[in-house]
């Protein structure tokens, strides 16, 4: 499912149903990613990542 805001610039909020199906094919990928294979590529002290309340 994809969400798209109106082209005229009207503020919008996309809404989606999130299903937590254990058979979801993304689950094995997520498990692999969390093992630390991306750790060497992460940027330390990136303000956009550190402040989760910021847009």
C-alpha cells in the first residue's frame, strides 16, 4: 500500500493498517539487520537520528 499527499500542498496525514503477521517476509530481513551488519556504516552523532521528535 502506498500513500500520497495531495499535489496542491494541503497538509495531510497518511493512515495505514499495520499487520503483524509472523509469516511476513520482512521479518527475516529485519532479524538480519538487527544483528549488527549495518553498524560500521552508521553515522555517530547525527542530530536527525538522535532527536526522534524532530521533523
